[in-house]
């Protein structure tokens, strides 16, 4: 998912270019990134959306959380500080993606606390390419999801 404008609408994309040391083409954050940024791409685990929704007493979508990539079938937090591929793009997990105060706007009262511990992962692009919807996740040549 891309966020072309600050606080603007989130757009789903079937595919997007990942730019080495920058982030995703068309995402407003990519244009403002320093080359050493650790938050070039954000990922969230699909399974955590249901947990967040239950804790927020409502619905939680990746668009509301404004994450770039949604992955499933693996413990995303295990990729922190690891190098991994999403399709042909090499990423490095750089840290946890903590919630911000905007979660109260997106999810209602209690939204911030609902996302705590479930916000996903931040990553940097080590080797660019094209990310496609449904791309598998690989760690050291072994498919993990």
C-alpha cells in the first residue's frame, strides 16, 4: 500500500517498485527519506489485524494502520534485524513499528493501546526491484511464507 500524500488516502497497489536505500515508489515518505533511514518500508502481519480489531472493539485494516506491506503465515517479529526477501526485493528488518497517536483517530478510543505490540516491523530496502501482490517471503533462501 502506498501513501502518496501526507495524511492522504492509502492506495492499494498490485505491484510497486522498491528503490534501494529509499523505499517504495509513489510513497510520500520515500521522497523525504535520508539514505540511512531505518523506516523505508513498513510491514504488518495479517493475523495481527484480527487481534487489533478485537482489542479496539471494531475493525482494523492495513489501510487504517497505514502499513505498506501485509504478510501472513510467519512471525513477522522474527525478521527484526534479519535480511529477508519479499519476492525479488531484499529487505532488512530494522525495528518494531510502534503505533502513533493517529491510531486513536483511525480506530477510536483505545486504538493506540490496541496496536501496541502488534504494529509490525520497519525495514530498509537493501536491493530494489518490483514487489507484487502475493510475493513469497524468503529468509536465507528458505521460503518462510
